């Protein structure tokens, strides 16, 4: 069942990004702005997780600097009509499903 809100620990586990990195990214990227509950804990929505995955792709996988990622995202907003990286446009749930399928296929390949 899909949840409405996720804790920073859950988001860290789902995205494989440390909580302190997520908090740091919040200070740089206004698009990553989880709400806080009455206790002051961050509560992430699916769109926050999708954006965190996009940042992970740019910063950790493609080795952009945070400034470079910010410029890339600004350019992407300007060029929103042009075709982009389709993998980055997938929802969080779809990305999660694809990762599970990939893990299954890797295990299957190892058995062959």
C-alpha cells in the first residue's frame, strides 16, 4: 500500500542517500521542501522522494556539483517542452518497481 508521508529515515533507505545529505540538499534546492509534523519531524511526500532521486542521479551518479545540478534543473524547467532523460521523469513508485525487477533479473542471471 502506498503511503502519503515518509520519514527521513524511510526516504534515506528508499533512495540510498544519507539523512544529512537530504537535509543539506533542502538548503540548496527549494524544490526539496518536506513539511514538518507537530513534533518537528520531516514528512516527505512522493514528489519529494522523486525529486531526491533526481538529485541523487545528477549529483551522486552523474557527478554533477550541487551548483551544476541546480543549473541543469533550471535549464530543464526552461526546456520543459524538449525531450529529457525519461528515467528521471518516472514516479517514485515506478522507479522502485524497476529496481525490484532489476534485482530479480540479476539474481536470475546469476543462477544461469
